[in-house]
C-alpha cells in the first residue's frame, strides 16, 4: 500500500470515527448534533476543553473509546501526511526545475557531466551564458546539482529528455557523453528536431568523427587527439605555446576566438578592415572573415570591406573581445 493509500484509509477511518462519536453522543446523551460533533472533535483531538454538557456513564465510556481510537488515528494520519510531503519533495523540485528551464531562451545544453562535459559546462558558465546539463547517472546528477547547474536527469539520447532541457529554444548543444554511439544518437535526434541548432560533439575514436559530422554535428572534438596535439605543441613549439598561454602577473590568461556578425545596422558596415582600426581600438586581432555564402578568408586584406552578413572571426582576451563586440554594435 502506498503512502497516499494509507493516508486515505486512515483519513476515512478518522472521519468514520467522528461520525460514529457524534451519533453516539446524540443517542446516549440526547444532545443536539452540533454539540455532539463539537464534543467528538475536542475528545478525539484531546484539546482538553472539558465537557460541554454533563456526561453520564455511557457518555464517558464513549469518550474513552474516542480518545483511544481517535488519538491513534490522528497520529497515524499525521505521519502519513508527513510521509507524503517528503515523498513528493523530489517531484516538487523537478517541477520547479522544469519551470525554470521553460523560461530559458537561447541557452546551451550539455549532454553528459563527466570530465569533458563538466569542463564544457564550466566554460559556458564563465561566459555568463545560461546552460542546462543532462545526465542519467545519479552521482553525476548530484555533482552537477551541487555545482549549481540546472540539471535534467535522464537519457540524453531520448527526444523527450532533450525537450525537457529546452531543445526547441536552445542556441547550441554539446554532446559529451562517454560512448560515441550515444553521442551519435544525440546528434541525430537533435538535428532532426532543429536544423538550425549549433551542435558540437565529443569523439573518442577516430572513425566516429566522420559519422558524427554526417549525423549533423557542426564541429567534432576528439579530446585524446586535442590533448596529444597540445602536448606535442608544448614540446615542439615553445613560442606557439607562449602565444596561446600568456603568463602575466602570476596567472594564466587564455586567448579566445569569437565570431561577430556584421549587419546593416553595425557601425562597421561598409567600412574596410583598415579604416575600422579594430586592432588599435579593441586590441583584438581579426584573422579570418566569413562571407554570407560560407566562404572563409584567412588573414584578410586590409582593404576588405565589411558587407551585410559578414562574420568577423577574431582572437583576443575577454576584455579585448568585449571591446570588439561594442565596436561591432550588434553582438
């Protein structure tokens, strides 16, 4: 029997006892139904108000029965109510979480809160972007919750789980679960629902990269390969490592890459790269320009004019990119 069923049974028995006590007082003591009901309630609840009318031997015997049975039923019903309250706490938390997620727009979804997913979540949070985590492991769900993440517990390969995380309103998805096959299903499911969604995926095996791209991933990252390249760069090209990781004042400052859309409302629209003075005014460096047709111009000519729909790809620190964002004017 569930807690709800036990609560209903004891509640019904308590009601039955109250009715029986009321009728008993009416018959035994010949009082009104209201006085009998009042006497029954104060007796069962043991509030100690005393007799509201003189009780004979039969009335006192009935009061003893009501106290003994009523007190037990009241306590059992109260315990059942508390049990139901705490049993429903997870449901209340889940509903509150679902309401919070339902209000998100242009957020990011990270599927998997392992080492890779946790780092991806942390970087998105550092960028001050809303993010929702999906994981089906209770320990990782608890770890993500303790870290302050919005967490959806469930299988990210299922469409309903992705929808609970707000897939229809999301700006991007990171598929970072441990198995390549699961990441493949996540990418396929997400791409089927959202053709415009930016999807990045994790790949552990080399042959999975091509499959993930064919499934609809915009970018595929292989942590073992990236780590190997990074280690090799550190030992082979020290000057390149110094460029990527600039140590200043005892802390590491990482350069970041970001792209900016220039439209007709942008102050840079119709301005050449040279005349924009992006390097001098922001400190960021433009190393590529992507035209509306998808063509990428690396190390663009200073005479290149920024047309409507052009995307500027720049590298710099957070502060430099922030200043460039202000120059572009459209975010």
